[in-house]
């Protein structure tokens, strides 16, 4: 938890941003979620927006901010003797509230009466989209709407949620404070150790699960755990491959996309692609070099005033120019990029926002989080999946993660549908159907005069650096 003044300042800023709005703003923290039965719950993870404004990392809390009077009330229940037997003595709700600068507190049951009174008086109840079903059920009960109406409907957000509140929260959380940047650097240091452990564990004949266990153990020993389900696979063409039951084979490429969450719940998210035998083949090195160049280009262009959409497009143009050099496409790179040809090789966007969530705030509605008001999402494959397109400002934290993938089903579909406008060399692509994929990712902080990569040091990234590190791993 940060100091009390941090949360007081954030809530005051939120009220200022909501000036002119009537009613109350309702915030719900998470509750415990049973894994199999009530007393065997999943590891508790607090709602990120709740952490941002209230910092209380415990289940069963709610809060109301009166947008007109400025009054703040925290709702939760003091423990009783049955709880103390199992959990030990706990601080009172009033003392917890005082610890984050909230003067008023009440039992959780009073939350329902408070919301009901506001509704009866015709006052708007501003709420954020739910990210968990338990929260949706509570919102449904308090507001008299269906649980499904409390979630974001895909990228467009939640129609029933308060757009003014969503916009105010997004505007604040998009720009990281110095205390948050320190936590992100810490999470990235943990991610560095996590990935280094993984790289050192790559040995032909090992089962992937062994490596995953070792690298995730680092995050549990020194932080909260992983920031998302670990991707470690020799089938990098499958973006979210969470199966780790394969034996490591020689001559393959292993994509490791994994992040750590530190004890303050800030995230890291790195990706590296390693040759399983320690050396890239000539063809692997050619493709890896292209991805590396796109990665470095994107970083060099990341600065205030530049839209991340334009950074994505610049990386796409360079990718197509270099793929032309190896004979996989033919044509003008700018024209091919405009026609969406890059989507065949990189069907995802260049990056996303990161902070308290690894995909920061996307539960609030991806378009509101990642797009300026004058931007519209592209229908093209690849560019249409760009999660962060905004004009960058100092304090933004984004991922830089270009990739090249050879997805057989997608290649076949494009060929059958006659896509590519004569630019795609399908005859050459046939020999790449068993190639897999390559992705490279770092976490980047936008500065007033450019950008820097987060974390005290950078994982090896160029093909030479990767091979040298893996050679050194053999003797370590």
C-alpha cells in the first residue's frame, strides 16, 4: 500500500474530474472466489481500480463517493469471534478506512441502503464495468439490472456503466505516477529474473512444464505470482498456448511470453524467442532479425505526441520490406501495409497498456482505454487488434511486442480466398508451415523527451545476444 495521502489525492482528483456530474460513484472490491467449495478459494486478487483509489488489499469492501458533497464512505464488516478463531485478530473497518483517509465507515449491509436511497431520490449511481461475476451479481442486486448488463460488451465497453466515470478513471490510470513507475520497475526486475531462470532451463529432452514451474516459482518467492497465465511453447504460431506438456526438441523455436506481478500488484510482461539448441538456423535467424529490427524501430519512435497506431504501422512497413528481402512478399511496403498484408504475418497489435493489470483497464472497455476520441479501430487483421492506438503522453506505459508467425490455417485461408493481391508469395510460404512463430516484447515508459525500457536491466534481445547468453548458460 502507498501512503495515505496518495489515495486521498487520487480520490480528490477523481471528484474534480467528475465535477458537474450528479449522484454517487459506487466502487466494489473483489470477494473471495471458491475453487471447489466455499472454504477452498482461489488465491485472492483485489480489483485493480479498487487498489488504485483505496489500496485495501482484502476481500469484502465497497465504497461510495458522493459527487456533490464529496463525502466518502467505506463499507465492510468487522470480524466476529468465529473469524478470529480462523484468521486471528483483524483491524477494525474504521481503522482501515482511516488508514486510507476515509473518515466515514459502515457495515457492508448499509451499502445497499445507501444505493437504494440515492436511487429513490433520483440520483444517478455511477459504476464501472464488472470484471468478475460476483461483482456483477452485487451490481445487479443494487441497481436492478441483469448481471450480463454490468460487463463490457467486447471492445466497446459497457453501455449501462457510467461513461463519465470510466473516462475519468482511464485518464488518471493511463498516466503513471512516480510511485507507480518504481513499482513497475520492481515488477520488471522480477520478470527479468523469471525469464532468466526460464532461459537457463531450456534443454533438449526436458518437459516444458519443468521450466514453467521453475520460472513461476521465482514470482511466488519474491512477488504475488504471475501477471497472466504463462505462455511457453515450441508452437509460437499459437498465440495463447498454455499447454506445457511437450518435450523440448532440437531445432525448434521456443516462445516464452510471461510476466510477474509484484507484491503491490504491478505487472511486467516480457517475451523472448529462443532456439532450443542454443543456435538459430539460418532461416530462423533471418526471421528473428526482422522481428528484432521492428522491435528496435518501434522503441525509437515511441515518444510524446506520436500515436501508437503510427508506431504499429511503421513496424508493419519495415516488416514487409524485410520480408520482401527474403522473398516472402513482393511489392511496395507502404502499399502492402495500407492493404493489411502485414496481418497475415502479425495478426495482433504492436502493444497494449500496462500497469496494475497486464492489459491495463481493458475490463473498462478496450476502445475507451486504447483509442483517442478521433480514432476508430481498423477492420484489418492485425491493425484491428491494436489495443493501444492513442497519442502518447509522458507517463504512459506500453508494451512493444512485434512478431512474425506462420499460421498454416491462416495462410491456406488467404490463398483460397485470393487475398494478398499478388503480393504474398504462397509458393515460398509452403516451406514455412512448420516454422512456428517469433515474438519479442519489452515494457516501455514514455518520457517527456522519448522513452525508456522498464526494469534495471534488459533481457538479451538481439540474435547474437540470445545465442551468447545461451552459450554462457551451459557453463554457469
